[in-house]
C-alpha cells in the first residue's frame, strides 16, 4: 500500500498574500498619517481664528494702512 503524498505548498500564492497584506498595511498607515495631519491643520486654523491672529486679514484703521499719510506735516 502506498501512502498519498503530502500536499505541496503553493509558495507563489503565499507570497502574493504577503505582498497584498503589506500593501494594505502601508496604505492604511498613509491614510492615518494624512488624517492626523488634516486634523492638526483644522485645529490650527480654528485656534488662529479664535485668537484673532489670522495674518491674511488686514488690520483696522491707522495711517500705515491708507498709504496717503506719510506722517510729515504739510
């Protein structure tokens, strides 16, 4: 009586599965990193608006902003 042979491992399939798992893990890591950076940017934007330190808005009044007053008497 002959014993049936053991099943041969499919190395190509196993390798492909490892590659897919590695790629999925890398994409997930990049997504988490991107989400974290976006969340920090949102927090920074909210903090700047609340503190009134947004440099994109011009300040109110003053002869420096008008450009016509040189500070010298006429």
